[in-house]
């Protein structure tokens, strides 16, 4: 009974898992032997690609993948290596992002700094130096509906006549630090290059479910749920601040010092709320500290409620701002806003006086050893 309970609990907390080949008849997975559906999609390199763009290739490997999924990110380097290994053998590899970015909730972005918009997949392709075209299908999802990927990544391999000969996973081990025992995609390519039948033509896939446009309602639901979370603010004194900065927890702490009278502070504050919603399920926490006077607690709380700041919030208990500065970070010159990223044990790995660049902060968080991009 206990085993069943924990099994159900695991399924509940892993909404990104997709373990079936095709459970949605509306987007049925392409059958083995089917002709490759045509497409016309923009690439991150500024070109437009169709099926005929790869007409000279003996084999065409189409991988439906994305930016935000931890499983997709776990396979990035393997897809790059796959392309290196087989490009000279006239095998073309192309990646397609099928996700509608409007259907991706903030709390589904806990393993990434980038969502799945066209602009963001451009950034990821450039950063990772993809050696294959990366195409965007997130607006109409016409190509994704024609091929029927279940999860990201999902591989489809076509022969010279563009008949589907394999569809499924890359291999049987997600974690890049472990060695797979079944190299399904490579085995299929090798068989086809030798004009042999593919031994295993289909496999199940594991990864993040495709974010179809009809899932956008879950995004709205997320915002509605967050709006109901309680918002509080507590006072904190100088010793309390010093202990806070020591960070005796096991979490990466993002701390923002702000004030209601500080224009840049209130302007950027929503970015911190989004960051918190992205990473708070991980070993991460966001803490805000108001530098308003102790008598402004009601005003501070009202602002935090407007921002739906259900994270931990403090108000410095003294009017002596220089004690606040020294307690937070002696390197801080005192101008607001001020933001620091603190590892357990009190090591400040980032300090910024003035508004943050959210993209920089997100990348630092997800690339930190405590967080990471895959399971």
C-alpha cells in the first residue's frame, strides 16, 4: 500500500513525464512506413526550411525538442555529437521546437533560463552552437500535429524515400553522466546506412509533454492559484540580517533590497516574482528586504500584496540604513536596488547595485551546482 502511495505521489509531482507513444488521437504519432509530411518552418539561422531542403540527404533525422525541458537539455550534447558523427555519411539532422510558448507555465521552467518562444530558441541555438537547423513550430503547430510527437525529445528517422523507419527515444539513459545500454537512434541509423531493416522500429519516449495550444488554460490557472497565496512581511534586525546572509540553509538564495520610494526597485520587482515562481520548487528561495522605514510596514505590505509576493519578505527594523548596508554586504555602496545571490554558507556569488538583467540572473541560477538543467 505504501509503495502504491509513493508511486502515485511521484506521478503527481512529475507533470513533465510522457511515457506513452500516442495517447492523444488528435495528435496521433506518425506510423512506421508513413511518408514524411512536408513542412515550411523558420530556423534560428534566419532561413526557412521545408522537407525538400534536405532532399540530398540519404537519411533524415527529425528531432522534436525544446528549450525548457530538462530531458531535452540532457540530450543536447548527444544530438550535437550525433550530427558530427553522421553528417559525413550524408545523414541530415534537424530539430523542431513544437511547443506553444503561451502554454508553458512559469513553474514548468524550473530547469531552464529560457522558455520556448522563437526569440529564445535563437538564443539557445547560438549559445550551444547547434550544428543542425533548429526550427520553430510553436505558433500554428502544424508540423507537430502532422508528426505527432509525444514528448521532447522525440526522434523520427526517414530513409532516402522519406518513409518513416524509426520513431522514439534517442537512447535509454537520460542523465548525461551515465552510459546508455541501448542506442536506439544510432542503431536505427547504422542499420539504414547498411540497407538493413531496423531491429527496433518504435520505442516509448520520456520527457516533457508537448505544450499544445489548448494547454494555455493551465497557464491562466497557475496565475489564479498564485494570486490566492498569502503575502506577509516581517521585521528583521541587524543580527537577523547577518544570519540571513550566512545562509545556513541548503538553498541558493536570491536576495533583493528595495524600497517603495525607489522607482527602479518597484519597476523590476515583478521580475523577481517570476523568477521565484520558476525556481522555488528547486533548492532555491527568493527573499526581499525593504529598506523603508519601520513605520512604513503597512505601505510595504500593500505593495507586496499587489505584486503577489508570497515569498519571504522582510522590513529592516531600524532607521539606520548604514547598519543595513554593512549587515548585507560591506562591498555595497548603498544605492538601491541591490541584489545578491548567496550560496549556502554565505558565499556571495553575484552582487548588483542597480536593476538586474533577468536573463543573466536566470542563467546564473540554473547553471549553479545546486540547481542544474536536468534531473
